[in-house]
């Protein structure tokens, strides 16, 4: 993708770093190439760095001359990105660069996630380290891996990996806001051994697709009330149970932390029933569009004959078990915060359904700013799987939340800088999403932290985009905070 897409954007240094980052494949758990890129950056600028066994990297940046004795500040972001693409988009996240596009004041990607989450934060840290106009004390650029699929990178940090007691996390997505708290989360997965049977000779395969939904981040966008493609597929399959059919495959969603936008199944039905099934689909689409008209608004359901050989299908009993599990599985907001207006306190996401050989897995994720609530919701989800007679229920270890410290010295400094720059107060918030600050706080007790960033919309979906003007504001704010911390 030509670099002209970022030509003329300010700050030039940050956008150049972001462009370079976008050209390096960096799926979660596959950060080898982006780690090499970061280490080469350190070597080129003669910065000391170290890498731990997990793959996390910290780069030591000397202070601006004259400020060597000032407190060390940690600039923190994660190297991996959520890899989502629209159906029909040809893109290999293991090999291909992200194709950037500029659109009416925003930078987005063509058919895929953009990776501004958290590429912009990483680019900002690299810029601050090499921008001669930035005044700062000693810096540690902490770049973690695998944030998006369980935060295993930050979980692997050792107590001596960083030395700074002040940390700026740059993984938030709202201009004009400082985040001082986040929820914790964990995953719950139901594993089913498929009960197979033989399809009847008068049945032929049809592909049933549910597409066109907005999806989004399963924490930040859960309050938007968007449709869940797996849920919709389950509801639709339940509607056509009056017609004889069998399932030979089913899938939906792709990431534990994304609301599923698409789901599909291969159905075996009698060709004479195609018109009846299509009529049910049409009514289902009308009903669903009415239900989600304001919150989502987009839905495509297609039924098309498929030229594939099908030798095995789900048994009738197993089909009912899986449909009932999807219908019974909770999804969405479980509780709102009684303390912070409009903040979701607890939620759960029906995230994925996958079939591999004889094993079907249904993946979910739970979030809450209250630890006990997080585990209570996970227990409810696990109970649905158990009632469905799942062969195995797996509940992960999860990660802790980050409790707000309204007396934070860093917060006071940052608010003052913001007020001096923009003549108004910033918003101070907690977020219904997992930030690495929760784990960092448990690893490094006493660490003074805030999280901030530019406006990013549609994170974790191909609709992801970052506001160009807000990126410049975000970087100027970062510069201002770093300078104020030297005074």
C-alpha cells in the first residue's frame, strides 16, 4: 500500500511509525515479525533493550540532557492486533500488510481491522523516544505481546523487568478522557463431542450465511445492543425445525473479545423444501431488522445450494442440543455500574462456535469490574454447558480489574496539562474492557498509572478507524505530560 495515504498527516514521525507497523504482520501469539521490527528500532537508535521469555520487550531511552535524575516513566502498549476481515476479503494476516485508506478525516483499512488498537500507542511511544522536541526524563518503552487473546504477555512479566513507578498506558480509544480503572475478564468454553449420523439420500447441501452485522469490541460496544450472529443463527435454525434438515458444519465468530458479525452452517435439506426455508428466512430477516433497527441495522441472510460432498451430519438429538445451548446462552449486559453513570459493570459475550473433526466448541467471555460478579457470571455460563451435557467445560484463569485511584499524582498532573492545553477539564473514566493496567498493578504494586489515547471507532472489527485530528491531540498531550513530569 503506497505511503501516500499518510502524506501530510501530523505528527509526521508518529504516522510514519504507524505506517511501518501496519506493514508488519502481528496477529496475537504470532508477534515474531513485529518483535524483530521493534528490536531493530532499538538497535538503530542505540537504545538498550531486553526481551523476556514470553516475548515482551522493554527499551531503555535516555533522558533529555539535563533531566537524567527525573523519575523514570514507562510508556506502555501491546504489539499484537485483532485480526478480523469481512467475508470475501482476501487477506492473510500472517503475511500481508494492512491496506490503509484515508476517508474524510479518518484512517481505516480495506476490509480488515486496522490495528490502531494498539499500533497508534506503540507508534506514539517510538515517536516520543526519537522526537527531539519531546522533553522527558528516562523512559522505558514496555511493549507486550498477546494482549488481545488473554493478556498472556503481561502475565509473564517478572518483577524486575521495568523499574519506573509511573506508567502511561496508551491503549484507550476516546479523545479527551483519562481512564483510571477497567474490568477484569475470563473465558468459558463448552466442548462437545459430535454425535454423527448419515444424511438421507434425498437431501442436498445448502450454505446458510448470516452476515452484514456491525460486531465490535465485546466490552466497549456491548452496551450498544448490537446483534450477535451466532445467536441469530441459532434462532433461525430453531425456526425451521418444522422442516426436516441436518447440519453438517457450523461456525461463527473468530475472536473471544469480539461480538460475532458472521456465522454460517451447511444444511442438508430436501430441494423441495428450499422455498419453504427461504420464506422462513425472509420473515426472520424482517423481524430481526425491526428488532435491531437502531442498534445494528445491517443483516444479510443467504441460502444457496452448495456443490460439496457430505457424508456425515449431526444427529437429530445433537442438533437440538446445540441449538438449545445457543438459545439458552446469555449474551450482553448483565449489570450496570451503580457508581459511574452509563458504565457497564458486568457482561458476557457469546463469541465463537467452531467445528474441528469430531469436536464442537462454543467460546464465551465474561467481564466485570467486580471480581465476584465475573466468576458468578462464568458459573452461570458453565451451568448452561453442563445442562446441555457438554463433554468438557473449560474456565480460564482470567485477569484482574484495575481499581480507580482518584488521588493519583499522575492523574493530577495529567489533568492539569490537559486543562492548560484545552481550557477545559478532561473526562476521568473507567472502561468496560480489559486493560493491561490491572495485571501491571498486581505485578508492580504502587505503580501510578493512567490510560489514554485518540478516538478509535469499531475496534476489533473491519470497521475500525482512527481519527486523524485526535491522533495529533493525543501526541501533543503525551508530550505535555512527559514535560510536566520533569518539572
